[in-house]
């Protein structure tokens, strides 16, 4: 048995195996902030943004082409009903329509010069738009004409979503309010009011009952009763400005914003996994065409694309450490996610020796839950030792992770 001396080495590493999330950066050709993106089939897509920017791609974003919009106003919303007919809107009450796939945009008089922020269509004919000072306007002819319905609140309406001709929800920009209508937008009821006037950015419903709302200061709210009550959710990260969200189902969803650009859950908000920072700026809007294909856009013309739902989460190993406890070496590490992970071979060597296997520890296969691992090794001789993990996949592919060093005396 060896006697423990005061001198030893205790190192901590954060390790990442060589499997990464698959969001691909695309070249937009512009520096303007992009606020909205839409696609029907995953091939042809349109994006809109500040300074009247409208972009189009016909090859899933491999090339983006700037299209003349005829305005320098910010365009915060864009949508196409088919490959020809589309609509965009934004500051100054600007509404424009295209009937040729976004090549030419014609002005629509909506009767207001108030900034319009967002719109929601339940089909190619019926839609609503919201804007500053609580304005709500409606179209029943595909956006060719608009009628003012009401002023919901004195605050600016930042987002709106309808799931049918009667039921819709809207959020406010400054006071953090959520409003609901059950009569097609004619009247609205206040259903939630954020404390301290925390801003809300977006609302997303997957059906008439289940929805989420996001905002600044890591705010995420969830409803399962059609927006009558909203329950705060803990995302596990502080001071994240969640500008946009998208849910495929009640279990799987994405958050996009600032400070941590992308977060993903696969267990209904119980645990959120942070993707590596895509850019050192802010993501403003996330949109998926289907289960796999989607885009996220943001400041300075940023566009990112995925064709496999962001790719599988990598096997992430964190906090690998070795610590002396009497005559034992306590090894500890964590995984915040695992992808097809068969397990870990713990390896050891002395100062001038070769690596050799000590023991194999089974992995969890594929999981997004935090998992703790540990092993106690007993040494017989004093000296300098090194430990490392050999991560082995279910396909028998091997990754050697960084090592820790201890001095045992």
C-alpha cells in the first residue's frame, strides 16, 4: 500500500467525440438581418429581412439570389401558398404580393402605415396580420384586400398564430402579454401577463390545445388547454433570449436565439441540449418544412440549413477527472448525450510505458440524458501515471479522448 503525499495532479477536461450536429452555413450574399424564411418543398425557399431584402433559392439554399422587392422597409414575414403565389409584409404597413414565385412584387394597400410584424394564414385565402399598437387586420382573399378588426392592446403585437378560422393567439413585444381569440379575431382575451414586463417573442402551437411561447431571460411557457393557462418551463440555461421556436411534436422541439443559438429537446422540455454556437450573433427565426429539412436565419444575413433535423446529437464526454484517495485512483466522467455508444475502455500507462486496457464500461447506446460514470483503480507502485478513455461505438469505431495525469507516491 502506498502512502499519499501532498503532491498530485488533478486535471479536468471537457471532451467531444468527432461526431457533430449537422447545421450547414449557407451564403446569403447580404449583411441585412433576416427575419423570416419559408419553404413548401425543401428545395425552393424564400427569406425576407431588413432593408427590403428578399432572397430566393431553388436548390435548398446552395445558392441564394437577391430579388428586387421594390421597398427599403424591413420585411418581417414571408409566406408562399404555392410555387407562384406569395406574400410579405413589414414596416410602414407594407404588404406585397407575388404571382411569379417572387420575381416581381406588387404593392397591396392595407389601409394602415403602422408597422406590421407577423401574419398567420389557415389557407391560401384567409389570414390575419398583427402590428404596433395592438393592430389586427384580416384578409379573406389571399391578401389582396384587408379589413381592420380591432386594437387588442396598447402594446405592440409581435406574433400571431391561428389554427383554424376561430382560434388564434397573439403575443406582445414589451409587456409580455398573451392574448386569445375564439371568434376569428373580432375580440380577444388576456390569458397571460409576464412579470416585470419580460418581452415575449414568438408563439407556436402544434394543435388547438398544445403550444409554447418564448421570450427573453430564458422564458419558455407551455399550454395544454388551448392557451387558457400557461406554465413556465425550465430550459436549464440562464439569460437566453429565445427569439424563435419550432416543435415537431409534443416531445421534440427547437429553440433559437441569442447567447445559446440553438437548443433541442426530445422529451417534451424535460431536458434541453445546447448545440455548439453556429455564429457569434443572434438567430431570429427557425422554420422546418418537415421532420428533417429546416432553416434558421438571423442577424448579418446568417442562414443555416439542415436536412436531417439537426443531425444526431454527438457523444459528448465532460469532466473527465482522476483523483487520489488513499491508495485508490478515482476516475469520473459524464456524458451529456450519447450516440450509438457501445461503451468506454479505460486505459492506463506509466511515464515511459505503453497504453493498455484496464476495464470496459458499458455505454447507454443513444441517449440525451446526463449520465455519470466512475471507476476505482488500485495502484501498487509509485510513479507518474496517465489515464484516458477509448470510446467505442456500436459500429466498433474508436475515438481516443484526452488524457489525465496523476503523480502517485
